C-alpha cells in the first residue's frame, strides 16, 4: 500500500532566505487590517452596541427581500434598520436601535419587536421569526469590555506560558504571531462587514489557542535542534526545523480545515461568521508560525548558549558522538 | 513507554467504555428512543439557542437598597428612643447624604442613646464588622453612616431574597425547568426554555409588588398637591394611571408614618367585586399583619386610606367599618389578567429591590432544531472526510487515529452528559472543531515516527521515540488551548461558555484517546506482529 505524502521526505526549502520581504508584507497586512478596522469600522452587533436584533428566515423564498423589508420596517417610525443576510440568502438579521426611554421601560423594546414582526408577517406569510435579542447600552458596553479583556488576557497568558516553557524571545515571537493572526482576522471582518458579535470573540479566542499549536511545534523542534547542533548558524537551524515539521504543519492545518469547511458548507447558518473567522485564522496562523514566529528569533538573537546552560557529561558525550557522526 | 500490563489495559478500557456508555441516552433520545425509567440516564441539556426559549438578565438598583436601609434605620431609631427607659427625646431626624442623623434634645442623654443604638449598629455577622459607624458631632448630633461591609451585606441579602421571589413567580406561571441564577453583585439571569410569550414573564418580574396602606392627608391643599408640595409629615404619591391612558393621573398626599406594609400576607387571589363585578385582588393577612390592619382600620373609621403599590396609588377608599377578619380587597383599574398577575406577585412576596430588564434574548424553537440537524450533517461529512484523509496518509496508524477519533467523540458526549453540561449553538461548532483538532496529536506522533524511521531507527525504537518526543509539543499546544478556553469561560456568557466547556472537555479526552489509547493499540500490535518494516 502506498501512502499519501503531502510533503516529500527531507525537504530543504530555504524559507528564511525570504524572511525580510515576508516581514514587510506581514507588516503591511497588519497595518492595512488596522487601517480597515479604523476607517471602515467593524460591523458591531447588538451584543456590543446595544439595540435589538430580530432574526427572520423566509422559508419559501430563495432570497430575502431586503429592500422591501427595509421599507416595511422603516415605515414604523423606529428609525432606519440595518438589514443583513447571513449564512444563506433567505436568512436576515434586522437590527434596530432601542427606542427612546427603553432604559426605564423595557416594554417599549417589546412593543417595537412585536410591531416589526407583525409588519413582516403581514407581507410575508413564510417568514419565520427565529429570535429576538434586546441588549441595553449598559450591558453591551460591559460585554465589549469583557470581550476585549478576554482577548488581551488570552494573548498575554499564552505568551507568558511560552516564555516560561521556552525563552523570552520565544514568548515575544508567539505574541507577535498572535497579534498578526488576530489583526488579519479583524481586518477581514472590517472588509466583509460581517457582523461582529460575542461569538466572533469566542472564535478569536479559539483561533488564538489553535494558531499557536503550529508555532509551538516549530518552537519545540527549534529547541531540540539547538541542543543537537550547537554550532549551526541560526537561520540554517530555523530552516531545518521548519522543514522537518513542514509535513506535520500542513497535515494538521488541513485536517482542521476539512472539518471547518464542512461546517461552512453544511453547518448552521447562525454560526457562519464564527466558522469563517476560525477558518481564516487557521490559514494566517499556519503562515505566521513559519514567517512570524521563527524569523523573529534571529532578530532577538537567540543562540544555543542562551538555551539549556547546563549540560551533563553524559549529554556532552552523546552530542560529541552525534556531531562527529 | 510501550509497556502495557494487563491491569493497565483493563483500567483504560473501562474508563473509555464508561464514558462512552454515558453518551448512550443522549444519542438514543435523538433517535426518539428513551431508556426505561429507573435506569440512570444522564443527558446533555440543550441551551436556549438550540431548544428555543427566553433569556432575561435583570439588574437591581443598589441605590434603592441603600435608601431603604436608611428609612428602616430612621424608623428603628425613633422606636428605640421612644422605648428607652427613660425615653430619649430626639429631634431634627433626617436621612440626607446617605446618613441618618438626629439631635438628642438633652446632651446628657447622648451616652444613653449611644447605648440604645449599640445593637442596631453592630453587624449581625460574627466577623466583628460593624454595619454602621456612629459619630457624635457638636456634642448632641448623632450621625449614623452605613459601612461598606454593611451595605454589601444588605445588597447581597436583598439579591438572595429577590432571586427567591423571582423563582416563586416563575414557578407560579407553570413554566418548565427555568434556570434562575444570581450573577455578579446585582444581577439575576433567568432562562426559561420553550417560552412562547416572554412579555408576560417580564411584566411579572418587573413588578416589585411592594404593597403599602397609608392614611390620606385630607388637610393637604389640592393646589399644593398639584405642585408637588407636601404638608409636613406627608408625602405626595402619584395615582396609578388607568390602563391605556398615557396622561398622568394626578397625585394625592398621604401621611408618611402610621401606615402599614402589605408584606405579611398568607394568600392573595384574583376575584371579583360583588357589587361592581370588577376584577379585584383579595388578600389574606397573617396573624400579626391582620392585627395591625385591624388596628389601622379601627382607628380611622370614616377616613380615606390609600392602597399603594410600587409607589403608585391604586385606589383610596374610605374605611366604612373596621376590617378585623384579616382579609381585605384591593380594588383598582384591573383587568382579570393584571389582577391575576398582581395576585401572583403578592403571593410570592415583594421584591426587596426593583429589577430592570437589561438584556433579553429569545429564540424560536424551529431555529434550534434546524441548527442541530445542520450541525449533525456538518459533523458527519467532516468526520468521514477527515477519516479518509487520515487513512490514506497514515495507513494502519491512520486506522488507529480514526478509532481514537470515534471513541473521542463518544467520550466527549458522555462526559458532557455526566457533567450535565449544556450544548449551545457555538458548542456544536466547538464539537466539530475539536474533532479536527483531536487528530493533531496523532499527526504529530505519526510524523515523528516516520521521521525516526527515515533516520534509520528500528521499528519499536522509532515508535517509542515518536511518542516520547511528540508528547512535549502535544502538551504545550494543549495547554495554550486550555488557557484560551479558560479565559473564554471566565469572561464569556451563556452560549460562549457552552463552547468553552466543549473545548475543554474535548482537549482532555483527545489527549487521552489520541495519545494513551493509540499507544496501547500500537504497542499491542507491535508485540503480536513484530513487524520489521513500517508502512508509514
């Protein structure tokens, strides 16, 4: 039986030769992502800005009549709705600001939801109301704050963990690749204007955990090789480590992608944005573990002596025989 | 590494089987089969976003608790000073700036007053924390300032009571399996699955149901009342607006003191007024409450008194005769429905603090069923594709990987059922994702074994090295995932937490199945077949 090999044995691709252009590209991408986030802005959902969101599925219509809905809802006098399709074209979310005074009287928000759903049902018998979310400004502000706290705390905690397990340079490398991954994903949300809600924060947290898996595998191999080949120059050693783990990096990324793509194609529409965020994250995470996390070690001047300062006689003997051979 | 004695194998298999067995009831119930009653059948709960229902976040206003505490203190101080022997005359009592302050008429009695206040100001807690700080200014002005510990305790107690009251009210609605949890210092989360009309529930929860009976100050000038000016010793209370009207209904002046609270009730029922046939609420006092009410009505025959609910006057009937039976009828502009709601609210007791809805999410029942169906399809397609990929990439080792994957799936479900966790919509995604990530460890191991073989190690040696060397990276990688999932759980809410729980369970089981179980299988195969070559 012949098995599939995505990567031939003993590849020797000199990834790090192109590190400078790739670094410049990464820097441009990160800057561009933040530029998009700051100029175009994220399409924040009611979780983060407060308001009311009504989700409607049109069961017998191929595509939801967005323009018509906008007019129907707009006519009720509650202001302009934000109407967006998500997942499938026949599912929409209708977002409204909460009516004046609803902070004191929650009934007003209820009345608005009832009027809107009634108005939609008059025109469209096949409309199915899937859910109504009302979030007050106070709660949404807190949700946004805790969401951001969670993201920053996760990035910091993971970087610190890497620092403790490896060396400080590795921690910094991990942090930069996390910033890279999160920035690019945020950039995608700014460009596509997909709704950014609590679930997306959960997706970003997941992404932070998973995108670092590849980085850790590469780092682990770098550490191992640094013990083995003490006199090898860093760029070469990094290239060797990346090449040795290349097959693994590709296979694991591919296996996660298989399940993610199946979720994107067949999974519940409500979590389309969530899955999309993680999918993109896996791509940029794989790239960043090769081109962000590894080369940064050269600039931070990691060398074999900064690592594993103590070597027992036995290890020394072993190393000498290995290097001799 | 590859040594698995019989007892260890037995042990590993029994853990696996037990966890898988726990998944059985949940799996069967999806297929519409229920286990006979009596058998333990742990099941995975469906979150609101899958089962449909309402999630309501209520927030209390701590300022209100503080204010009420000051008012109670004022009354207590008056009572204590009156009851003291000899009585201590006080004056200029006020509850301004968050303190209770008053003047002791005879400066010589300040120490006696201090003595009397001793039990009121020292905390009920055994910690020695005081509830109030007592200060004497200018020789005879006593100032009582609540301590932070006392305020925190009062708010916490108020929230406990409020949670209990909310539970009673929801139970009275007859909804099934509501979840009512306190969240943080001043919030309560209410989750009711399968609820069709959250409006009724919210109305019921929004009602504080604080009932008071106070005498009407008939000497107050209507012109003063209209301007909101109350005569000394009285206060202005607005009238409850008639249903449907948006006009303010005016106000009346009532005496601040001498009224009674309607909190000592044994029952409250919706009924009808025999003469007008309008809906009313009949309340029954307990013995003490009944006695107080009898005294109030006996002392004030022929005078009007105000029935005040949540700071609004429902009605102000004239007391025709003493009411000594312990039951009374509350009239107002009720509909049958609103009278019934008030009865439920009164029966379950007043909320010690107003609750406001600050977040509400409701999900229709169809969406959830839809999501589960789609989630299962996505899971099926993803898993089959992934297993094929593993099989063509790693052959025999891919087969072990796949077996571990199947057991992993069952174990996640089983542990979720045992822990009684809730499966949410993002949780489904977490589940599918975990499957994709679970093979990570196997890929790492298999690739390493491949590598060691190409370097020329013997089969057994290569396998052993594969597992040892890969474990380090597997460990580190999973720790980072645990960190992310933990933070998600700590900071997240509702559905996101459900996702975090699935991730964490998945991380634990995947390490078990992907590393420990496959190692056991590979070791068994190596012992039996003693291969000299690996197809990998």
